[in-house]
C-alpha cells in the first residue's frame, strides 16, 4: 500500500479474526436452535462498543490532534473490543462447555475425517462470506496506483484522496445489503431443512434489493452532500451501488447451490468473478478514473450472476410483475421531483428532506405494489 505507518492500524484491523471462530461457534449454535434473539443482542453489543470507540477516537483527534495513524489504531481497536464484549455476553448466556472442544485436541485422525467430509463445502460457503472483502482488497492494491497513471497523472496524496471518495460507496452498499442479507441469515436454518429456497424468498429478496437500489441511486447525490459535504463523483458512487441487486442475487444462487450440494460449481463461478476483477480494475481505472473502478466491480458481479443464472436455470427477474414496475416508476418520480424541487442548504434540513421523501415514496410503492411487510417475516 506504500504506507509503513499503516502497519499498526492494519495489525489491529485483523485482530478481530482471533475472535471469529468462537463468535461463529456460538452464533451458529444459536441459529441452529432458532434462538436468533441472543444472536441479535450480541451483534448490537458488538456494534455499540465499536461505534463508541470510533467516536472517542474521532473526538480525541478533534481535541488533542494526535497522529492520524494513532486515531486509526484506536478506531480499529473498537472492532476487537466490540467482538470481545459480544463473546463475553454469549459465553455468559449460552450453555456450552468450551473445554470439551479441546479434549483430545491433538488426535488428528477423527478431525481429518471431519475436515474431509465438510472441509470443501465449508470452505466454499465461507468463501462467499469474505467475497466482497476480497473485491475490496483488489481495489486497495490497484486503484490508487492506477489513478497515479491516468492520462493526467496525480500525486500520491491526490490519488489517496480520490480513492477515499471511491471508498464512500461502501457504507451505501452495506446499507442497501443489510435487509436482504438479514432475510437470508434468518431463513437459513429453515432452508437447510427444506433443501431448497422457496419462490417466496426469491421474490422478496429481488424485489427489495431492486427497490432499495433505485431509491439509493436517486438520493445518493444528496446523501453524499449530507454525509461528506461533497457533490463530487456522484455518478461513480451511483454506479458502485448498482452492485446491490447483483450481490443479493448471487447470495441466493450461492445458497441454492449449497443446499443442492453443488459447492464446487459455485466456487468456480465466484473465482471467475475475482479473476475478472483482477483483470479489469487497473485498465478501467486508468481509462475512466474511479468510475472505471466502479465499472470493474459491477461488470465482474454481473458476469458471476449470469453464470449462476445459466448454471442453475433460475431467472429471478421473471418474478417481478408489471405492478412492481409501475410502483417502482411512481416511487422514482416522487423521489426525483421531491429531491429537485425542495432545495435546502442546511445539512439537517437535507437529512429531514431525505427521510420525508423516503417515507412518502415507500408508502406509495407499498400501496401500488400491494407488497406487505409481513411477507418478509413469512418468507
């Protein structure tokens, strides 16, 4: 990355991985028992401690002006402390004898049989969990260097700042994915018993992902101004969030093939996407700047989704009705007209405007599409 001072923040950033096996064990156990309440509370505890430490790190920067890398270290520490507090809560509230896990720890024969039986399946299933992180890592290593070699070369600092603008897309992406990911996570134990993904879940996930993406796409320039006081490169960020419905569909396909024990095919398809990202991110960024970086991710995920579609012969977009498209059009018109008619400069008023428009547009969409929120729970 070309920054030696990033070493300590990066070390702290990967430290939460030490907690992942134990957190996964407890949350997987609770999910298998359909006790999602404790899992949800543990995640809230984790995020509360994480956010509090991030805010404290930011406050210390404003008041004491320490080194920016020290602030980064403290912010990254929040993830570890949050995970540790979450793990303590799970240990206290969930009966599980951890000592039993280390009984005969060095007897490898039985463990090798388990690894042989579940290793590849688990590895491929986990591969998707870190898939988006791998795409981000590719951006980390290539985007900045590509920006320094565009037709009008920029300095290292200027490239870092522009890469920072590109990274603004991540919060919007996560915001769009949180609902669809939650639906799949909650439904996974039931799906494992059924052995397939019901049509209802396909319909709900695709409908919500397309609707959320459309709303974010329209409101993103205003949200960019509210959050970052900037109108720059809004198109690049809008292209970036078009990944939301593709990732949602890929999640569905990946889970569907996992339930059918076709894990290797799913792994190969995901690898194709990574290879395409590696091949396209540098030339597209050199040619089009951060817009090209966004296009490289979008193109890679589009190919992955199409390969899944061809292999599984499931075409989810056919689940969307004419009524849905009419509702989507009505929602889009309300957002476009409202966003361009109600011009305010104050950031708080802008936030209130976005919230008001979102509520009105969502109500109109639900009314026309006749989509009921309780369908999410039923799915």
